[in-house]
């Protein structure tokens, strides 16, 4: 932990939450302060004001570390996307007031402000956990030949892809398939970013094929996140070598995805998930609809606004949980952690183990978020489970632990793998990608635990093969 600890600077992180609590009798002002507070926290943490950023690398070469990427994706999604829902509550549609006589549901407005205050508190706690433990080793115990990094990444991408397919075919080991699939994607994307500036033609061609293979599977997954992450990660890895090109191309590309993905996902799910078409046909229909603009009946402003207000953010679900807990349903206290401990046991060792999805969905049904007979999945986010466990105290404690865990794992990975490239950029980003988007306790704890075990095993294998060597 940092020996030059300055409690005053850490307290400043909580000023937006404190001020929003003082003004909670005015829900509009309280929400706005809590929402803007996250941008304030971003500034304080990313500028190095609270604690200096690591100086072993330039900023462009350490963007995959938790204070940057994990915070931007996890906290950005959690805290910043609710603004459209808030505007919808105030009577706005596509940023226009629907009527001067619109009657605001003040109970809903107060709940929206309350949940945003929890988001702000959680963001501050998360950043506190990250910054307190952000002390990367200046000297490494292990090292890898930098001239061989590109080939190591290339071979890793090639090996881990069939391994992910192998694990997917073994009942009870499917979670390891997801681990190695993510690792293969990160390794392939990193290898591509290394091969292009080094002008390694064959490596570049094979990595491009791997990249588009993964991108295609993201397209037919029916989810937005894999598509966005595919573009985002490639841009981050290419940024140190091609700053201007990446800024000019990838930023507009990512923004455009938020416009076309609502249409694409809606059409794809309507055709693929309802059995009307196979994945390939559904993907083509969805692409045609997304790119044809007004030619599709689904491509209209109402659907885009519905996506922004109700699908982009999970605050509406958080509101429903906060309405039932603790008024109708008591706080869960340690119950969710006990369920998470059960999930840790591999199904191959306990074939009759309760299904994780079913355990998580029980609290969704109990809160009345969706009907038990519905086929929709609505798993609570990590911050919601923190609230359901112990209320506001739970949000602070569990989000602090989340940030601390992400940071400590990143540091451990760099110590085990000789630095940032193999440690954080490859292993942490590949095996612990779930931490970019906090899911329910059971999924997070299970994945992080077994990913940690995989990380230790991979490190031993690299030592045995002399890819890694002790200093």
C-alpha cells in the first residue's frame, strides 16, 4: 500500500456524493451533482491529482491498467449512461420536451436520484481501492526477451483458440472455454498491433484472420458489448504506434456503433433468437437494417431513444430492486457470498450443483423485476448486489474491494509475467475481462477465482518452456 497516503485527497473523491446527499430533498439537483460527480472523479484519478500515475511507462503504453480501462468501462457504464433515463423521467424524448404540461413522477425521480447517488458512492469507493494499491514493481523477478514478444503473443493466440474449443466440449468446464476464448482474442489483437509496425506480413495476415473470426462471433452473439470491445481493444493496442490515425478513425467508429447497434441487435435477436433464421441470415438482415437507415421499420428515433433510456443503462432495474429492498425484502447480508462459494466448485466435480443463472434469477423474480414465466434474463449488476447485501454500506465496501482486487491482480500479473505487456495487457485483460463489466456476485467471484488459478498455471508453463526466465 502507498506509504505517502494523503487522506484529504481521497476524501475529495467523495465530495460529489456528500453534496448530492445534502441536496437529496431536490432530486433533480441531487441527480445532476451525483452524475457530474463521476466526471469529477475521472478527472481527479486520471490526472494523477489524488495519487501520481505509474511512471514506468508513458500513458499511451499503460491504458489497459485498471485505473484507465477498467475504470472507464466499468464506472463509465455504471455511472454515466443513466442520463438518458433521467431525461426520460423528466419528460424528454430524443432530447426534446414532449409537453410543457408533462406530469413528472416524483417518486420515480427521487428513486432515480437515489440510485445515481449510490453509483457516485460506488465510483469513489472503486477508485479508492484502485489508487490505494496502485504500486507497480520497479524491478521485475521475471523477464521475457522483448524481441520475442510479438512471436509469443502470436503463438499464444494460436494455441489458446483450440483450447477454448476443447473446454467447450467438456461438460462442467465451459467457464474455462470463456477464459481461453477471451485470452485468444486479446493475444491475437495484441499480436496484430505488434506485427503491423514491425511489418511481419504473415503474422499480420494470420492475426487479421483471427481478429475477424472473433469479430464475426461477436456479431452473431446478439450482444453489444463484444462488438464494442473488439473495436475498442484494437484501437487501444494500436494507439501507441499510430496515435493520430487511431484518434481520427476509432473514436468516430465507436460513436457510430452506439447509433447502429440498437437497430442491429434488435433485428438480429428478432430473427435468430425466435428461430426465424439462423445466425448468419439474421446477421445479414440486421446489418442491412442497421445500414439502410429509415428503410427499416425498426430504424426510427423512438427505438433509438428507448435503447438509450432503458437499455444502455441499468438504472431502471436498480430502481426496481431498491423499491423492494429493504421495504418488502430484507437485505441479503452474506447470502449472496455463500451462493458465490457454492458456485466455485467446478460442475465436473459436482454434476448436480445448482445452476448459477437460476440462483441469480431468484432475487430478480423476488423483487418483481421480471415475471418468473418470462424468457428474459435480467441479472443484477455488481453494484446492485452490493446494495442488496448491506445497502449503502455494501455499495461502499464491495466497490472498494472490487477496485482493490482489480488493482492487486494487475500488479500480481505484471510480477509473474515480467511487466506490462504480458502481465496486464495480455493476462489480466484476457483472463479477467469480466471485471470490465461487473456482473452479479456469483459470476464475478467464480470467474475471478478460476481465472487467477489459470494465471498461476500459465505462468508455470511459461517458466518450464523458458519463455519466462528469472532475473
